[in-house]
C-alpha cells in the first residue's frame, strides 16, 4: 500500500453554523451530510452524471489537520466510544495537526498502524456516520473537498489536484 497517501480521519464533514450538536449514530449521519460541496459528480459524454470514484491524492494531507474548527463536528459528536475520543485527542499536536503527520513529505509516519478512524473505507463510513455503502464514493469525495477547502482554500492547487484525480478515476 502506498505510503504517500494519508487517507486519515474523516470527521471531515463540514457542519453549518446553524446545526445543533449531533447525538447518537443517526444524528451523526445527518451531521455528516450537512453542507455538501457544490462540485458534484463529473459529467460524462452527453452530459450524463457519473458517480465519482473516491481516491486519496498524494501531497494533500488535509484531513490530518485534526483540530478542525467549529464548522466541523467534534470528536465527541462523532464517536460513541470515549476511548476513541481520547485517542483522537491524544493525536492532536500543538499546531492542530496530527503528531504523526510529516509536513515535509505530507505523509503519515505510522500509515500501516494508523487508527481505524483514519481509514477511508465504506465500512468505517457506515460505522461512524451511518452512511450506506452505496453512497461511500460520493460522500468520501465531498468530505475530501470540504477538508481541502478548509485547510488549503477553495482555489488551492490541492483542490484542483483532487478534482482532477477524481475526474480521471471516475471516467476510466
Ligand atoms: S483530504 Fe482526502 S485526498 Fe486529502 S489526504 Fe485526506 S483523504 Fe486524501
Ligand atoms: S495517524 Fe495522523 S498522520 Fe496518520 S493518517 Fe491518521 S491523522 Fe493522518
């Protein structure tokens, strides 16, 4: 497995200012779907909508910024198990980034041993957010876009690079 792509924690989902804190699994699922990116699925020939195919891109790392700010759900709102909250919080460095994130290479230094919640997989999305596996690709793409915008900006090279990768993966 590639070491370069970090594919980390996904509480990436931006929460709109008007949202109340979510409680319980269903509420989390609602939170996870709040305020989606406007990017949407790429269009194929003839204008038909194609389902995006999620993939992580090298040189991003946006989701390893663990202190995500008030627009995102807190770990307490995401996790039901207090030990997950504790683990998540123990990873946050003084600058808000994960202590295992190598900023120079933009990679995870414990990639093969990273916590389960750092794994962007349909099962994890279902478990944490109650998102149906059929919706995984779409939701994962939206999560990435939200996080990249939050960390690097909505006109960033990182966002362009992500959109290009998804477009290419989705049309192949
Ligand atoms: S935000 Fe998405 S593309 Fe960027 S490192 Fe995280 S999983 Fe990969
Ligand atoms: S352990 Fe840290 S650096 Fe590694 S994927 Fe998770 S958040 Fe990112």
